């Protein structure tokens, strides 16, 4: 078993929290993990990505080779597309539909969606909106993780435990908010994918 | 459960567990997390490991040498270009030798993710004639520190550990070892080797040169340099440091078809290389950085086309390695036909919303029509982003401190209205000496110290400049009438433009301190800084 996941977004959007949940969950299942992340200049509002590799065997490269990612999970739709060369033939794209616009030449978001939909396996959800409804846009990343959970070969139990562990030094309210976000994302993704398979 | 650590953190924990007594460093991507980890470590605090930031890499390395002089184990950490700053002590302490174990960790940044060049620190290690260790993964980064300190004490030489961005900033599960006790103070038996007067230095240099044979012998027998010969003799691979991972990623289950020499310790084990060379029809050298090993191979075996690598174009000469470029060089099919969809536009980094640097640049930009658009000399820090659109204020960015001295040189040449923009911590790192040069000649330049009370670019570390800038400038000899302060806020725009216009008219050194804390600092941190400033004034 080997799973390659690319997390993407804009510096400051919190993709490292998603990575930390994945890593912790994988280690708790006694799997090997490698997770390469971006520090430094790009964190100032630039494009950032994070490669997470999970396997039951030793992992060598910290970077995922092109064409080998099983999932690209993005907190921003244009940043999702930046990494599609990494996607394998049966790979999944999961993204927030909410664009983060901090450049003059940001494309029309409907064109972005069109481009994403060219890939057979995709989930586009308005995670930011969902997170706000739950109570805090900061949990957008957990909504997205929930949405992708069924694609990730880690048990839901270990993912939830990892979330609890990661936020253990915060208040109970924050923990339950994050868990709620996870379940909300999961539910909505299920509705979308059911719909897709019905067509 | 294993501990999940960044390569940098694994290395830091490895140092603590190897009996460290002090780490000295100036922040710089990709090396920063090593020192930060030790600063946060409870164990390190209990062990009273020194971990306060230094003013620059040179002072850091000299302090580490001082600690080593007393017999304790010291670590000094920097990014690759930081070693340029520290190169004076670096080159000389290999001649004097060390006492307590001294390890120099340098993190290179191939692909220049956060740097101005791709220099390869292995050349510095070779230049100083000391051992270089180059871990290939996080576990090795941890384990190698025990060995590095032991080796340093055994040889009485500093040891260079070379990291690269990708290893520094990638996490993996690490198994920890038992901790070695810290050294107790034991001053050198003979201090004359530390007094590098010519007669002592000559002796010491002879010793250093003669150690080379021992260093090579150690490399030959080191388990870090692992040679596996295959029954097939088509392809031999020399894989250095992290490059080994990219090789293994590609050959995976077919490993028995290749002969591989993994290199993680230098100087190179020549005998092992000869064995591999004799055994194989073709040798591919895979190394991160410059083609150092490849060049040496051409040297060993007279330049020939059996040796492949960066010089032959099989691997790109610039940029960091990745599994695809390495796979391609090994002749393994790479599935990389797809490209990024055209619709995707670039997203370069930019100053945070509400950053004081932006207001400062707006002030300067207001005067550009009067003074011309090529007069602003910049420096290293977040404000370097002022060179990019939409601001486009800053014209130069060369090294720490160069803003002031380049402005001075340009003014010497007759350029009017030369402006230097430098951050508070860059100023204390390498700007003060340049300012003295300018004061000494009263050069007609205007220096703006953009003081955000932090080393913001690398994650808001504490700046030693906090609360001291005015006194430093006055002490250096800036005339009190031309030492001004402004608050870079939009509401002060007109007033700030006027202030700058006036100082530009003055044909001597002016310093304007533009004061506003980085907006990323937490409220607590800002309070802390306020208290510190109050205590210093
Ligand atoms: S980190 Fe601070 S100094 Fe750097 S761009 Fe952001 S606000 Fe400005």
C-alpha cells in the first residue's frame, strides 16, 4: 500500500494542519510517512504545497513523482490545478470552490471549475461557506479533509483521534468544531459522489 | 510510536542527544527550525543548552568556537549564504582545530526557494579540508549528529553537516537513541594552536594537510559510504546525500540490476569509487548542488564519457533534483507528459496585508518622479518583495547589508538621492559597519531602517536591534539632526513624504527609522517588545 497526497493552497491557509492530521493518523496505524512542506518566502501569500506519502513499506523520495499522486486536496481552486501534472490516471481532485484572489490576473473561477471537471474524479465543495455556517472559517481545512476522507486509506477512527490529539491543548469547543467540520465535509462529499455515480 | 520530525528537527534532537551544550545561529531559510527546536525543547532547557540567536553567522560561529575551546560540544547553524559571512572563522578554525566537538550545519537551498543563489557548501568543506557529512534522510540526520560530534573530537577538527531544503523541510518518523552526557569543561592542554601567528599557523596548517589521509581512510570504512556491487555491470550509480532517495525511488524493486555507491561522508572514498568504476560500463553521478563529485571523478579517471551527470547534461545543472529528473537520467520511463493548465496564473509571494513596509514603499514611490526610479538600494528580508510589482520600489538585493554600502558606492560615483532600505535585524547583522563607512566620509545617502521589531521573513524571531537602533546610530556617529523617526501608516503619508524629501536634500548621511511592528506578531509578543524598549530607554 502506498498513497501519495498533494495538499495545496496559498501561504497562510492552513494546509499544514491537514498534513499533521494525516501524519499522526498514519503513524498511529504504524505506517511509514514522509511529508515535505514549504517554509520561507512563499509563505507570504504565495503558492504553497505539501507532499504527504503514506506507505506500509519504507518511503524514499520526499517528493511525489509527477503522475503518481492519488489525491490532490486543495483549499483553493486555482492552486489545485497547479499540481494536476502530479495526478495519476485514477487520481482524485478535491477542492474548496472559494477562490483566494491576491493577484491581478486571477482567472475567471468558472473557467477554473470547467478545467477541474475535465478530470473524471473530482469533488468541488464550498468548504469556506460550510465552515462559516458551522461557526468559523478557520475549520475550512477540516471540512475538506472530511470530504476527502473516503479516498484516503486511513481509518476514520485514526483520523478523528489525530484531530483530537492535534487540538488537545485547545478548548473542547475548538475540538468539537473541527470534528463537526470533518463530518460535514464527509456528508456533503458523499451526496456529491452519490449523485455523480447515479448519472 | 516514532516521533514525527522535520529533517531539521531530527538533526536538532540528534545534537541534544549527542551531548550538546550550546547552539549558535542566525535565522535563515531553510535552516531556522534547527535552532528553534532546541529553543523550544524542555530537555534542552533542563540541560541548560545555550540557544539564544546570535547577531550574525560570524558571531555565531566564533561563539561556538569559544564554547568548543572550553571543551564543551557546540553546534553552529546557518543557511548556505550565511557561511559566506562566517567564512573567515570557518577557514581559520580548521587550521587551529577545535577542542570540544564542533559541528557546523549548513542548509543549502537548491532551486533558490528562499535564497539568492544555489551555492553548494560541500565546496567550503573541501576548501577548509574538513570532513563533510551529508545525511540522506531524517533518521540519518538524527543519527549522524552523534557521529559528527565524536568525529570532530577524534580529529580535533570542525565537521560540516550539509543539509538541503528538501530534507530540512520534510517530516518522517524518527527513532531516538540513548542520550550521551554533556562534556564537562576542560580547557585545551596547549592553547598555542589557537593563536594563529604565522609560526603557529604554519605548524597547524601542516597538521591539517597531513590529516587528509586519515580523513580519506575514515571515509573508506564509513558505513555512511555504502557500496553495493551488482552482478550486472551495466550501470553504476554514485548517489550523494538526498539524491540517494531519488535513485531508490526509481529503481525500487529492481535494485539488484544496479551497483550503487551511496555517499554521505567526504572527502570521497577513492578506493570504493575505483571499485565501482572498474565494475561498471557506465557511471552516473547523482548529487544535489554543483557537480563536485562528478568533477573529481573526471579528475581521477581522466575526463571520459563513461561518467555521466550534470556536466554531460544527463541531469540539469541548476535547480534541485526530483524523482523524475533522476529517473530520466537512469533511463527509466517517466510519466510526465502533462503540464500545468494554461489558465493557472503565477502567485508570487507578497507583503502581508497591512504590512508597514508597504506604507514605507508608498512613501518612497511618491518621490520617484522627482529622484528617478533607480536610486533605491534594497536588502534581505520581507521588504525585498518591494522589488516586485505592484510596488517596484527597490532595485537591488545582493547580500545582508549591501543596501547601505551599495548606496554609498553609488553616491561616491556621483549618484544623487541614493536611498538604502534595510530591516532592523539586517542592519544589526551586517549594516552597522557599512553605516560607519558612510558616516566616516559623510556620504550623501539616506538610510531608511524599516524597523518591524522582528526577523519577520523567517518567522518573527526576536531581533537584537529592538530598542537599540537610535543609540547604535548615534554611537556610530550619525548627526542627531539627521536621525529621524517615522511611523509608516497611510494617515502619515504626506508628513512622511515631506520628511524623506527634506532628508534627501541634505548632502550627508541621514538615517530615518521607520517604526512599526510586523503585523504577524502576536499581541503578547508586541507587549513584550514594548516592555523591552521601555527597559532599554
Ligand atoms: S511578515 Fe511582517 S514584515 Fe513580513 S510581510 Fe508580513 S507583516 Fe510585513
